[in-house]
């Protein structure tokens, strides 16, 4: 008998194709929890439970693939900010005295770190520089609802001069008549952030981070990470910074430097 | 003209418009091709869900884009599941095989039974191997699986290698040559 053959990558295709014909069962996982598992919002132990179900449930496997695709589109780091356990830790057993000494050193380091961090919020010392005005021309062309002559460039003089209060006012007014304009949202967010209003900056920067061209989105994600950090959402900020550092953003080097200053290991950094 | 306020929440219509645009972007980018006709409905549904949360939680809860993406994602999954339950849908085996044949006539070689056998063999693997092989087959990279599962990268690669070997052996026993 000639056995049917499914070679190489077609194993993947055949595996995925089954999801098209599967129905959801009572045991199927809540989609929100699957999203949380993929974006690292829940602990690996809990994530493993959801993923184990998806391994044998074609319907949930389809949801899992959709979650991965959506997380990548959203610019999130698949698996979150968790990083792998060094392989040597699992493979070799150290002598007990060495493990005890290492634990003591770690405890001392952790105590020093806690004392140091409680003395001052490191984010309070993070300086924010103004984004250069480079996005408007292309964005004006792309903005379909903008009437002729009603361009963003016409109101950006205060921003270019560095008069951020006036620029913020002008951009807020512009956004009322052009809600969601990507570049206007971005520069409005930057103004708010530099004026010390990071919580208000977040929604504009988020809007910009999901709109416009790639360069605008990359810039918006960088400032969004800074806004998150300044508003106390440190985990979210670090997750974004790691995503920026790991990708091909022009802010990658800045993100790695900032992570280093914050005492956080950047993706791909040495031990 | 000042923006309109929506009652006691005090959220301006401009803000709502921005949230809507974020949801539109999220659904538009991540939506599977066969659900494209329902994009407007899904955006509206996601917006209603967001407004519902707004009524129950402090405003800060919806201010992160990852939250809005989560809402968009769950809305898409609900639509995906609804679309599968619709009576006009062609029955499972016919739909899969017809679609596969149209896309690639050679794919008929990987029949419905073969796909079921792959799932069956996968289900027989030891738990950690099953997890990493399933993620591998779902398109996750080793680094992503490592972060998701909390395993070291070397462990993930070893489990994938050994798990795929087990999977192929199981399929061979069933008369399928991977």
C-alpha cells in the first residue's frame, strides 16, 4: 500500500486546515483569556492551560492563530515581556553551598534595588525631547477628509518654534474638525506629554500608533511608551520598550538605552 | 464649537470618535478575509462593548490601545464563531476539501482524515511536547513559544524536535508518511 505523504511545511498547512471545519464546544476557552495568554497578560502556568486545550481543539487553535496575528498587528510582543529561563539553569545542578551563596547575593541585590527604587521613581528623571516635525506633508495627502488648503502644516508654526502651549491649543482645535487625523493626534500627544500631561497624551498617541504610515506609528509607539512610564504604568511601558528594542524601529537604540537605565534587560542583550 | 458631552461620563464626542477609529483600525487590520463583509458590524459591536465597560469602570481602564485591541479581538472571535454556526454554511468536510482543492489541487492529498489523524497523534504526545509542537504547527516561533510557556529557548527547541519525531512516528503507524 502506498502511504499518503505530507511533507515538510504541508504538515503545518494540514494542521491549520482542520480549524476551518471545527465548531466551538462547551470546553472552548474564552477568547479574551486566549488574547491574554498570547500577549503575556497572564502567568505562563495559566497560559499553558489555555494552550493545552488549543493543541487538541481546532476551533481554539484558529482563535490562537488569530490572536497571534492580531497581537503582531497591534505591535505587541507575542508572549509579553517574559523571558526564557537560561537553559543552563534547568540542565545542571549546582552544589548546595553555591546555590545558598547565590541566593544570599540575590537577596542582597534585591534589597539594594528596592531601597534604591523607593528613593526615587526612575521615570521621573527620564527626559523627553520634542519630535521633529516631519510627518505632516505625507499625512495631509493621505487624509481624505481634509478640504483643500486646510492642511496641518498651516498650524504647525508654534510647534516648530517650540511654543508648546500654543501648539497644543492649535492642534486641539484642529482635531475637533479633523478627529483622528494621525499626524495631528501624534503632535498633540507629544505636546501634552512635554507639557507634563502624560495621561491626556496617551489616547492621542494610541490613536496615532494605530494609524498613518509606518514611520508615524513607530514614533507614536516610542512616545506612548514614555507616556505610559510617566503615568505610572511601568509594566506597560517596559513591554512597549522591549517591543521597540526588539523590532526595527528607529527608536530601537534609545529604547535599549532607556531599558538599561531602568535596570531592565533588553531583548537580545547578553546575560 | 465645543465638543458634545455624553451625559454623566463627561467623555467628549471627539474622544468617542477617536476610540471608534482605533477599533476600526484594529478590526480592519486583524480581520480574517472571510469576515471582511462584517467589519462595520464588528466595529459597532466592539464600540458598544467599550461603552459598556466605560459605564462600569473608571475611564483609565479603556485608555490603553492593548485593551481596545482585546475588545476588537474578542468581537472578531464571536463573529467567527457565529459565522460557523450559520445554517447556510457548507458542511465541514465538503467546505474544507472544496476550498483546499480550489486553492491548490495537490492539497487533496492531505485529506480530511489525514488532518484528523494529525490532531489525534498530537493529542497522544506527552504534555510539554504537545504544547510546543502545537505552537510550532500554529506558526509560533521558538522565541515566542519560549515566552508564552515560560520555558527556556533550548528546551523549546528540544521539545519541538522530539515532539515532531514522535508525531511523525505516530502518523507512520497510521499509514501516513510525513
